[in-house]
C-alpha cells in the first residue's frame, strides 16, 4: 500500500538531515513541507515565535498536546535547559511511531517523553505518571475543539500555577473560537495574540500566549 505523508516526511529526514542535529531535522522538514508536501507542523514562521516564548519561559516542566510528527517537540526540546523534559501526548499510533523516529534521529530522545494516548485521559494522571506538581509551559496543538476542555482540565487537576504559560497554535486557522473567548475574557488569564501565518502558506493564523494568574 502507498506510504503515508508522515512516512514520506520521515524518509526525507533520514535521507537529508544530519543525524543528531536538531536544526537540520527542523530545516529538512520545513523544506519538504514547502517544496514537496504540505504537512500540519507549526512551521518555521510560527516556530520562531514558539522558540522565543520557550527561551523566555525556560521551563523546567513542559507539556505539548498533539505531537503529530514531532517537529515542534524537536523545536521545543532543543531549547530546554539540561535536566528538563518535554512531555508530549499523541493519540494516533501511526503518527506517534513516526514522531519517535524523528525525535530519535534528532538525538533529543532523552529530553522528550512521548506518551501515546488522548490528552483527556492522560492529563488527570500526569502528576503520578511523571512525578510533576505543576507545568511551567503548555503548547496546545491538538484537536482545536479540545483546547478549551483541556485547559479547564489542567486547572481542575491543579497542574497550572501562578505564571504558567499556555501557547496555542491555530487560533485563527483552523481556529479555536471558544478557547480564545475564554482566555481573553477570563480574569484568571492575561492573553496576547501573535499574528503570523498558517504554516508554509500566506493564510493568516497566529499563536495565543496566555499567562495563568492563579
Ligand atoms: C490535531 C492535529 C495535530 C495532532 O494532534 C493529535 N491529537 C488530536 N487530538 C488529540 C488528543 N486529544 N490527545 C492527543 N493527541 C491528539 C492528532 O492525532 C494529530 O497528530 N493538528 C491539526 O489538526 C492541525 C491542522 C491544521 C490545518 C490547517 C488548515 C487546513 F486546511 C487543514 C489543517 C493546521 C495545524 O497547525 C494543525 O495543528
Ligand atoms: Mg498546529
């Protein structure tokens, strides 16, 4: 049977990127998605905003919802200080299998803990599964109608503390209207929109950065 797009993306990485070099894995994926086949990675333009927020927060505990092929997991983990880990959740086993191989190829497997499963099931178990108390940084990039229920779940599970940073992809395209309305109007969040474009296109999209106020 025909290969899948994530499998073709993985092949491009294994063929063209330098093993153990996260930046070359990132550049190879961006080139493939611009010149061969579009894929739903956060991409280079929004990726630069993601990088700047990760560097500013310099999180000790970080969570990503929606690994897909592992592009943003590599982007985030390459910037994390030694001894810190990114936990990333992906419920599609085929995507998770590709992401594991891309993460391994980049050499960041010791900084990334990829867990297969649905965010709604795993978030309530995070403290016991990973021995963490609270999260310093959360990158939301999974089903767009799960953003709002999942941050409410993070609040309920006491996984957010005063100053925790949420960064959400695709708040314009495909769009997360209920999430935006909540974080922009809730007294428990201070929110800011970073205008950008849908990965590898000229379509408007952006990232919403929200600080939990406790
Ligand atoms: C949702 C996907 C990303 C991944 O998230 C995993 N996932 C889901 N729900 C859960 C969960 N509840 N727990 C764990 N993992 C979970 C899934 O399996 C995908 O691998 N992302 C997108 O759909 C996405 C789509 C577009 C897009 C934009 C314009 C178009 F014309 C077409 C598509 C752009 C983007 O930038 C995206 O990010
Ligand atoms: Mg996205």
